[in-house]
C-alpha cells in the first residue's frame, strides 16, 4: 500500500466504492507523478487541465480481463524515430477493486519462449500440456483469454503504427512484434524488445516495482546464437544493452514509488547453481556487459544486483567494486551461500531457491512462482512504548522495580499492536490480476488468479 493510502485509509476505501471516487483517487496520484515530472504542482496542474480530455479509467462493471482489453484499445502509442519501442500513457488507467500486487519479477524466460497463440491454446485446450483439467467456462479462463485478446490487439495496433512511422528500422521492429503473436524470440535485440513490451504492460496496468529477473541467464541463448552466427558482435550486444537500460530509465518520474528513482527495476546477474551437472557459479559475457553499462551510463535506475559466492570470478568482483565506487549505488551483492540455504530452510523448493531473484528492497523471492508481497506494513516498536507511557498511571510507573517488570507491561501493548497488524493482513483484498496470473506457473495450472492464492508461494513481509 502506498504512503498516501496508508495515511488516509478510511477515506481511500470509501472513495473506492464509487466510480467518481476511484476517478478522483487516480487523478490525485497522477497529479503527484506529474508534479515530479515538471518540478512544480502549478505546472503539473496546468498540464493535467490541458489534457483532461485524454483521461480514461476502465469501468468496473466489466471483468478485469475485459478492462485490460478496453485499456489497450485506448492507450496512445508513441513510436520513436529509432531504437526500442517503449511508451506509457499516463492518462489511461485500470479501475482498482482492491490492492494492486506490486514488487514481483515475472519469469521473462517464458515470455521469450512463448507466443500469444501458445497462451491462447493453453487456455482453450480442455487439458493443459501437463494434464490439468480446465473449466473453460470459469471466470479465471475468461479473464485470461480477454487479457490475451487485449495484448494481441495492442501488438497489432503497434505494428500498424510502426509501418506508418518514420522509425528508421520500422520493418525490422514490426517483424519483432509480429513474432510475439506466434513465435518465440529469435534474436538478441528482439528478445530485449519483447522484455520491454511485457514490462511496459505491467506498468500500464498499474503494477509498480517491476523487477527484470536474471537477464544474463534469460538472454544467454539468444545472445550466443546471434554471436556464433555472426549476426551481432560483442560490441553490438553492448550497445544494445546500453540502449535497453536507457529505455528502461524513461518514465522514471511515472515509475518511481516514494522517492524519485525508486522504481524497483532490479536486474539480477550471476549466481550459484546446483543441478544434475553439479554445483557451479553461473556468469557469462552479459554479466560483465550489464555492469560495465551501468558504470558508463551512470543512471540511478534500473539497479543491478550481483549474486555472489566463493566461486564468483575475482575480476567480476573487482569490476563491481569499481562501478560502486563511481557513486552510482549498484551493483548490490547477495550472498548465495547464505540466501539459498535459508530459503530452503524456510520452505522453498531447492530448484526455486537456486533460481531466486529479489524484490525492490532486496528480499529474496521465487521468480515466476510466488506472490511474495514485501513491506506491506510494519511494526514500530516505539508506538506501543508511547501507548504504554500514555496509558499507564504515574503511580504504576513509580512502583516498577525492574526492567523485567517494565518490559512485561510493554509486551501487552506490543501484542495489541501486532494483533491489529495481523487483522489488517488477514483482511487485505487484492485486485483481481489476469495480467500477472499469465506469467505465474501455478495460477495457470490451478485455474486460480494470483490474487486468490493461485501462486505456489504466498508470503507477506
């Protein structure tokens, strides 16, 4: 829950009960973002007033999949003169009927390998490839198919706009988008564009703090296939990575949470691995390229996190330290030799723990498997202490003879505060989310939305 929602929860929840209230809340948050963009509330208000005719919020009477389709039918498409295609329409929004699920990294390896047609086939078929029975009349399936229709509609809109644009590589990029309909990504540049497109969809549908996952691992096959065939050189790949990072940095005023630059766009690199071939440390050319690129570009986001172990190459550690020393603030380090064992101890399967990513505040999570919602709320240990001093009589305090007596009395108020927090967590209602559910394995196999416990792991933090 955002800061504004926390400080005005009763007003916020009451406003969500009607369309005018939801519209007012969305406008308030949009004004806040535009104030960041323009540097003053006056300029932001003027810009918003001039563009109010563009404002659109989906009707809550439709299912969420249909809302996504209606949203993608409405958003304005911007095609640059060169480079990757990435745009956000700040005036178009989904209606919220609960808390938005944030701070998740979808598994982009599946995005690169799958097409819209494959997803459609998965839902239309009475049994999935793994033999799970499907109720084709279920609300979950309807939502997923409507969301897929919306994605396909937007892809065709982009292709049409590209072909009529002055983009210098419009034919090539139109082909990249055409392939999203019925083919896996074939080339390195194409893979980067596909990641950007689906990342864009998450931002446009209201999700925040969207992680990118283990990009050196995810992009490895496309990179080496292109490199070995002579389709690209290492220099070409490095230039594409820099362009990719600069593209992700766009709209940072829109993407930022509490602080400017706090976008949660975390790229995971490297990592200890343990499979049927044994235990080893994973890294490749791309691991070095991403770190060199953030060192050169000096952009505050996206952030890079390097998974390290005793097997991490020394020159990779040295490059990372040199990059940190520039003041850019990353890469951060995560110690696999501690984290993986602790995740397994907590209850994660070994395979999922080995493939972990992190959230925006660096908590480990299972990519493409989990609903780990971190930093939902917190316990302030001073709050119950203040309540204790405010409520206890002066006579009682004068008669406390030891710290133990004082602490036992304080624990009563701490428990009361913890009970209130647990009640809050037990009663959270999450926004129905067919977009995220598309990319969470167990949701698709269980025929259950991620907001309804469809994920394999469902942890709060």
